[in-house]
């Protein structure tokens, strides 16, 4: 029992530290949106492109249906369906993060002078973000889609910031090599993530 408590405390601490690291990440710079657009054109990211995912976690319609006693079975069904959709979206977001990270690693092969400290920072950010998505998925699976709306909004914002961060390396790839990078991505890496 003591070991379980220690593990829960360690896990909570790691999650908290990951959240702090993600929240202290620099804000987006609108001038750098060209590289992000290029990244999103090359890498397929349906989870990040999903419009208004916060609606999956909003409980207003659920509460309205639940308030009517005759519609309680419908409310239970709505809760299950919404949980299923939220878990699917979080799974897509997790795949998107992995895709963007793998694409960035591919870009480092084509660009010169990649600082090892930046690569270490990217590695830590990716792992922290993946841990945050997994924690969100577990909390939605255990407690339902309506409990941790704030955690999910932090997760989505952090994923968008991570994609912006990873797109910055595109500016260092020579223009004549960009088409080769895109072909390499579409031929080998993108297919491995579809499964």
C-alpha cells in the first residue's frame, strides 16, 4: 500500500512538473506562421486541425438532458458517446504529436548546425506533452469527458505550441531540399504512423 502511495505521489509530481514546463514555453510568434503552415501542409495532423475540441468536454447539453427524469437513459448514452469521442480525439492528438516530433527529427537530418541542447529540449517537451496526453486520456477514461476540461485545453494549447516550436527548424532547411524532405516524409514516415 505504501508503494502505491509513493508511486501516485511520484506520478503526480512528474505530471505537475511537465505541466509547468509546458506552460513556461514561449508564446507563439505570428511572424513565424509560414513555417507552421508549411509543417501542417506536409504533416497530416487531424487532432490539431479539429475545430472546437472543447465542445467534446462541455457538459452543458449533458446537464440539460440529465435534468429531465425521463431522459436519463439518453443522458447516460450521451456521456458514453462523448467519452468515446473525446478518447478518439486525444488518441489523434497523441499521434499528431508523434508525427510532428518524427518530422522534426527528419528535418534535423536535412538542416545544418542543430544545437544538441535544442534537441534535448525538444525531446523533453515531446515526452512531457505525450505524458500529458496520456494523463488526459486516462482521466477521461476513468472519470468521464466532463471532469477535466481545463486539463484538456492545456493539452491542446501545449500541442499547438509544440507544433509551432518544431516548425521553426523548417526555416533552416534550404528551399531546394524541402521537396526532398516532403517526398521522404510521405514515402516512409507518414505511412508508418497511419497504422
